[in-house]
């Protein structure tokens, strides 16, 4: 659940001044899956659901995101897959918006964001992120 080298290269080729929105599809682990290198591993703090681990991620990473002008535009649970593959039964969809691609890249490099990412990794059994044109989120109509 990390970008490939080709995906990172594509991210870096894009217009760094253009706004970007990230559509995220999340599948939560029933039980968080912390790894041996995580401070929570083997402690009571690891005995949480995937959703609870993701809430810890959101609380910590949210500070790095908002510091760069990003925000969650919306988040909602899946009602049903109406058109598409049956295995697309994700738990939650969320759209995160960044004023520029540069801000998104800076977030990825932030030590605070990187430290918080252990909670996201423990929380999720699968994660799909699609970048969208973020301009509609910043238009002044």
C-alpha cells in the first residue's frame, strides 16, 4: 500500500502548482496490524480495531496535512457497489484536497506524517488512492 516508483515518478512530473484532490478507498483490518518496529507492537495500544488505528493516524497526520493547506473535503462509508466489481466493497471513501501538488509532496516528506503513517498501515488491509484534478475544490463561484 505504498506507491510504486513509476507512480512516484508520475507524481513528480505533474504541475507542482496545480491543486490536487485524492480520492481514497479504505478497507479496514478488523484488528490493527502493528509491526515489530512500531512502538505500539506487543503493547495494549496495539489491541485496537483498524478503524481506531486509523483515527490515531488521522489525528496525528491531520496536523501535517492542515499545516500545508490540505483538508478532508468529505468522508463517508460505502452504501453499496452499484456498478463495478463485487470486490470493490471498501469500507470508507474520503477525498483529501491539497492547494498544490507541491503541498501533497511536502506532506509525504514530513517526518510527522511519516511517523503517523504507521497507524494507517496498521489500520488498512487495502487502500486505493486516485489523484483527481483539484481545481473544482478551489474555484471561486
